[in-house]
């Protein structure tokens, strides 16, 4: 059995690690898969450089971390395969809506456990990075008074808070958007979540999808959220990843938030995205 000496190198103090001495196309032992799931639990986002994966191989690698989920977003699909989303930007398709701190699909009843993103074609100048932030580290740094204030509160999350910035995006998929909106009304989520695998407490509000805290006066809710929304932007909570073609990133969508860096327009960038649920429960 190959890949018995997987190496995990920490790349950020709060989160992030590179995984070496592994070829994701190899047949991996149960022990190797458990090592990878543990690495994701420990580091919240992990990077596999120098892989050479076709879309099906990306899906297979992603299944290590949980059962695949069909897409519920408006990214294009590969050959109508809803499990592979294409994230392609160029001069005609500027990046839209992802250059803002968020966890994916927190407006859904059951947001995904995580996501894999594979770099296929990149600008040649090192632009187009992605930044992740640890929301367990953000929680840990709160005062005990703030932790107890937030405990038990819920906040409403909604898909369409930022519609104004997505006009072009929605023009391409207006009908799908309306369908989607009717199936996904605003939903309350706990402000503090306990991670189902690690038991860590997680700050679970983000400036892209969180509208207000339930039961608080409007100004108080705005003030508290404004403070909490600043926390992923703190450098000590972050790891910034400069992509190389052939790198697969896998992140824990409960424990982290992320933002694209839209500095590569109008150059071409192509990534493929696969989403998984189950928080590490393999199919
Ligand atoms: Fe995202």
C-alpha cells in the first residue's frame, strides 16, 4: 500500500497545512485516509501540491472527506455534472461575489461540511490568491464575557443579501435564481456552533450571508455583527494561499471562512470545485 508516510507541514499558525508525499490518484489505505481527515480537523484547510487530477479524480479525492453534494450554486457545471463546478473568470466573466468573507451556503438548512478546489489554469503572475480564516481561532480570542453573551443566540442567514453586486451574475441565471430563492428562505443559524467532529466552538456569522441576530434591537445587532465580521480580516486568523496549477485545496466549511482576491482580472483563471457533506463521514 502506498502513501504510508504522509507528511503534513503547518503553513499558518491559526490554520492551514500542506500535505506532501502523497499522490491522490493512488489507492489509499484506510489509515492514510484517516490521516488526511485528521489533518483537515487539525488544520481546517489543507493543500495538496503537485497533483494532476482530472475532474473524476478530484471527486474521488474529495470523497475521502465526505459524501459529495450536488451543486446548489450558480457556478457552471462540467458537462452537466452537478458534482463538479467550474469557477472560470476572464475578461468577459469578471469574478463576482466571492471576494468577500463567507463560508459556503450558510443560508442552506445544512451547509456543506467542506469543499475542494483544484487549480487548472492560472494567471502567470501570482495573482488570484485565496485567503482562509479560522473561525475557531476567532472564537477562541473573544473575551469570556463576549462568549457568554453570544452563546445561545441565533442569526438569520440569507442567500440574496448582496444582490446589488451580482447583477451580471444573476442575469445569466435569473430563473434558476428565483427557483432557488423560493426553496431557500432566510434561515436562523446558531451564532456559535460546536463542530460536529472536533468539538471546537466556531463563530458562525459572515458578512456575505448573515443579516441580523434574532431578538436583538436592530442597532445592537448591527453593532455586534460589525465587530464579528471584522474578525476573519484579522491577519492572525488567516492563511493566504498562492495557487499553483495542480494544487488541490480542501477546507472545512464549518470551521473556516474564505475570500477570493480579485486582483487578476482580466486574466484567465480556471478552477474546479467539489462540495462534500457529512463532516468526514465517508460514503
Ligand atoms: Fe466560497
